[in-house]
C-alpha cells in the first residue's frame, strides 16, 4: 500500500463501464511527514468517502483490487489503484 494525499477529483463524461459510480481522484504519494514522494497517479474510491486534502492508503496491486471488486483472479479490470482507507495520523518509528 502507498500513503498518498488526495489532490482533487477527476471528472469524465465518458468512461469505461468499470468506473461507473466510483469517485476518481488524482493522488500524490507522500512520506511519513507528508512530503511528496513520487509521481501523482489516478485512484478510484469505492467506499471510503475520501476527499480533496485527505491523506489516504492506496492499494496498487492487481490481485488485491480484483478481490475488492469481487472478480476472479483471472478476470480483467481496468482499475490499478484503489483508495482503501483514510489516515487519521502517522507516527514515526
């Protein structure tokens, strides 16, 4: 999983059927201190209710995402990244 900051929503009038009813965000990977730590990318939010400015956990692994969406391991899904949690706080080790 990747710690990210939600930069904002993405609005698309035409999109793949798999994205219907899902929120789509631009997210920025961050380190434990909230500093940008990589290139931004797109992630869907199915259930968390995250919004702009939230720090979130993003799953970026195909098999896990297919499981979240109830698909067979061999199924094809055009979703690579999914918000799976909103982070309240990060404490260093």
